[in-house]
C-alpha cells in the first residue's frame, strides 16, 4: 500500500487489520505517536490526516492509503521546530513527555477547526465566523488528550501562544 507520511512517499506491506498507529510505530519506526490506552480515550496517538486530527489507534491503516499523514516527527521544517513544539518547551507544556506528541498534533488540528468556524460544546455563538479560543474553549477542545502528569497549565499556555500566531 502507498502512503504519504510526513511529506514522504512510503510503501508498506502489512496485515489489513493493522491500525494506523501500529503501522507508524511497528512497521515504519515512527515512535512519536504513543500507544496509551489503545481505546481512543487518551489522545496519545493523535496524528493529522489531511490536516484533521484523528486517533490513530482506532483507525485502520488501509483506510488512509494515499492521504497526507503527519506525525509529530513531520512537524519540524529544515531542522526548526514547529512553533507549537517551541511553545511547549517555552511554557513547560510537558513533564514526562509521553502525551506531548498527541497533544501537539491535536492542538494543530484543533486550531484549524476553530479557524474554519467549527463550534465546540462551549462555543457561545454557534453562528460566529470567528471563534475566540479562550481558556475554556481550549480546555474543551483539548479534552480528548489526557496528561497524567498534570501539565495542563503549561499546555494551555503553549497552545494559547500558538493560536495567537495562526
């Protein structure tokens, strides 16, 4: 099967029951996306597919053939960290770092959703073209990504800084 992963064309031969997460980690040695709960509850496996965030542990790899898949490894450009990766460092948005790749991919997808005007459960004006990503909005939109260390304040600060620039 053919994949476009982090801007590279990749061919892989695998059992059709293989999850996208297992394809990335076990077959392609991209270990940034983490296997946390393996049930779609923690968000550690979040990657971007065509710019949309998905839980790769719940996705069959075969479904994503010929689509643009971005993992945390593919966010840096020319040796420079993605602005959100840099913001996580500057705001101490991690402790152990296990959830960080999923948090970062999820936040990038979440910011794009908000920019397109997609409301969340706490969006006040469902008809607004511009959604303000205040603390409550960010927390709601990122609620599918869990951090056992409790680095949420740094995570929200990092994401807040990032969304101001996009």
